[in-house]
C-alpha cells in the first residue's frame, strides 16, 4: 500500500462539492468518471453506502465493491472492500472539506494499492490515478455547477 497525504484548494463551494459527491452513488457516476461503466447500490444504511462497480481499465472490465461513508459537509471516506481492481481491497481514502475564501480546502489521507502494478511503481500509479479522478471531478463541476 502507498500512504498518501495531500491537500488542495478547489474553486468550488462545499455545497457544490457535496452535490457532486452525492451523485457519485447514482448512475450519474458514468458522466463523472467514464471508466465506471456500471454501478449499483448493494445497501445503504445511515451514512454508509455499499456500491458494486464495474470499472473498465486497459480494456478489461473489473468488478469492485466500495463502501462510501459520508458526513456532510466535512468528511467522506471510501474504502475498497472486495474486487478484482483496479484498486486492491483494503485501499481507502479519507477526505475532509473546509470552506475557505477561494472555495474548499480538501485534505486527503489514505492507503492505496493499484492491482497489477509492481511495488516500485505504486506511488506513481496512485498519484496518476488520483490526479485523473480530480481532473474528472473538476471538469464535471465546471459543466454542472
């Protein structure tokens, strides 16, 4: 697993971010992250939703089960609980959100492993994957403010 800790300020209010984050548990996810080609809710209890996803990476469709816990407007955690990839079970990311004059400060902390990538390339693979996810989120929010 690669330990990750990062912080950035995004130019969107917490309210706008949370609307988009809630859409990550609906069929709208395919418009936000096109590599997620199918998703269904397995169960939703309180602040936690378990999602079964089919993710297409490098021409392969992989099954993955994620547990997403939301505590609006301050915290979200996702954890991969089962599946073939692209992230290994046990991978997780905790995100906290704080309003700032320029938008929202997002602090991320977690442990992530990409399936099928040698250990010495893990840090680079994780960074590239998270950068891509951030870019997709920002592009979606620009079109759907």
